[in-house]
């Protein structure tokens, strides 16, 4: 009987994988004539199934198999745009993008100038509002000019962000930055990981060109925050006024001074309950939302840059792969429900 049950599970697993879309992948340079060019990565359901190649893989991290510049699948698909964390890059959520495409989504991500792994420009980083603008400009291209335009359901757009990317997508949902509130919060509890970045991110004082209005992009119908930071800089009033469905996912293993109760929990406290869902993973850490690490990655990273091995550390109960399974299920349930 047990052998028969295992056979059934294998058949179900095979059927699920067989029905998954092939993942096409492309990278484009956008707005090259502007003072803020963008490098965008796009994943999409592909008619072409081979040859495949591995992307977003290096000595420390696992990548995924894609068909580079495959022929897009006919039909319309929901769109997801992704914002990486501080000094992160498009590779960090490649695992999530790949799975979403296999389930019938088009996904796009970019490297935010000034706050990405490959660009630490302090001048660009201080223009804090530009991150939200990057995603809006990416949407402009996707929904008006891209070759994927016929394949995108423009009425079904989601924004997902990790860490500082979570803060970014909350701005797109209509949350507004409140400098006075952040200063007050930091005077009460000065977290180095959050308050220590105020000057570098242009949050300590008004910046040239800083907008006074909301950065909300109404094309985005829902947002997902993956263990965001800087939540206490978002005005309580603007959070109370949010109407976009919001999924707040939080890591309960504190990496030092980024307690989720003061970050993701802050969002959950003020966003109306009928518009948000709040899930805390007791055995996930802040970087559990990033790509899978290879065996020995922590030691290798530590040797190269002491302290950075933390990006491969999770809780002790489940592996990062197991956490990804649960995280993905929660995201998919939210996307389908909302």
C-alpha cells in the first residue's frame, strides 16, 4: 500500500512538472539616453523549450534553467515586477521569478542604480524616490513598448519587493515617506541597520528634486513585501489609507537589529486588516527570501568578505529550499485570491 501511495505521488509530481511552462529569459537596457539607464531582466512563458542554460548561478548561489530569448507563449499572462533589496540585484529573486513563470506569469526585475551590487553610487542612492520610479518606468516599457506587450494582462499587475525593495513597493502602493516620523522613531530606538542608513539613502534631510506627492502607481493592483526595512518611515496616516491588497511576509529570526515586529509588524499594525495579510515564518531569517546557497557558501563568502556569510544563514528548523516552498505557496494563494 505504501509503495502504491509513493507511485501516485510520483505521477502527480510528474504531471505537475509536465504542465509547467518553459521559462524564457531576456535582458534589455532601457532609457540609455537618460541620466538613469536601467538594466532589466524579463522571464516569460516560452514556446521554445530548448536549448536551456543556467542563469544567476555562481560559486556561492544556485541558478535556474531558462531558454534565452525563447519565443513567447501565445496568450495573456499576469505581470509581476520585482524590486531587490539594498545592494542586491535581479539574481536575488530569480528563484521566485522562475517559479512564477512556470505557473503562467510574466516577471520583470531590474538593478536599481545606486543601491545595487554593481553600483554603490551615494549620489544616486540618496535619491530615494527613484527606486519607485524605476519600477514605474519599467512598467511604462512593458505596457507600451516591449515585444511582450501582446502577452501581458495589463489589468493584473503585482509588485514584489525584498528588504528595501519591500519599502519600494509600499511606496508604489500609496504609502508615503515621512521624514519627521522616521527621525522621531530613530530617536526612540536607533537601529543601526535602519536608522544608520538615513544619510546614505537621503532620508535624513530634504534632497534636490525630492517629490512632495505620492509615488503610487495605480497600474499596480497588489503588492507583496518580503521582510521589508524602513517601515517606520512610512506615515501611519498613509498606511491606514491603503486600499491595495497587501501581503506582508516576515522573517522572525533577527539578524541583529532588524526585528520583524518593528518592520513588517509596523505595516500590519496600520494597514487595514481587510486589505492585508500578515505571515511570520518563525524559522526564516532576512535573507531566506533570496536564492539558494551552495554547500560551503558561507565559509567561502566569509573568507572573501567577513560578515557577509549571513546572506546564506537561515533558521535551524527548515532548509532555505523548504522555506521557499512555503513562501511560494503563500504568495500564490495571495495572487489568486486577490
